[in-house]
């Protein structure tokens, strides 16, 4: 059985926990905790360490999904979670331009951890005010070869498409490494 570790990362409230929960064949191991601040909040909980899910692909391949915390105060977990990853997904909330700069910072941080394939998931594409993936490409200054994919984190098929694109990139990279 071949195991592939993928990290799902992105800013706070981008949809990482939902993404993993939509597709995991096991109950997601989650470290969600109630947010104690009484400031205006988007949601009531936040991931403080990680989320973990698993998907079996065929008879000989299993994907392990590790979701990172999105808040900066927990970003010390990013380096730990990136150890051994073969690829990563950067989740971007397409409806919140105020988070795009943070998404770019997260992307650059994960690029610095390891030279592994990645894709960008333009989440919340089902909402009217979502930015188009190609517009996000421009604002995030993504290179032309970086795949930016439309996504709806609570839709299993949408999540599956994102993960398959990343898996194809990982397998291409492994084939190149074996050929070298």
C-alpha cells in the first residue's frame, strides 16, 4: 500500500476543515476549539493543531490529509505538518479579498518548506461574490504552470477534483525523480 501525505493549508476560515470533512472516509480527527474572543467573528471555532482525514484510492493507494491551523498564532504547526508531505493544497476563500495577501504568505511559506507540487483551491465558487479563479491567479501572482482550481469545500466531487489534480502532479513528479 502506497501512502501519500497531502497538507491542506490556507488562511483562517478558508474552508480547510470542511474540505477534509467532505471527503474523508474516516471521522476527521480534529483539534477544533471554541474561539474565546468576543470580537466580531466569522465562525465559533478554529483549528489549533491539525485536522486529519484519510481516503483510500483503489487497492494500493491511500491519501493522508493533514489540515493546518489558519491563525498565525498557531503557524508553528505548519513546519511540523509539512514534514514528509508529497504535495499541498492552498485553500483561498474566493469571497474574501481581505484574505488574499495572507493566502499568498501561506503559499510562499509552504513553498519554502519543500519543493513539492501544489495546487490552489479557489473555494466558495458557488457563491455570487466569488472571484473567478483566473482573477485570483493575477492577484496572487501565480506562475502560469500553477493549477488554480474552482472548489466548493462542502461538495465531495469538487474536493475530489482538487485532490486528483494534486495527486496527478505528485505522480508526475515521482516519475520524473525515478527517471533522473
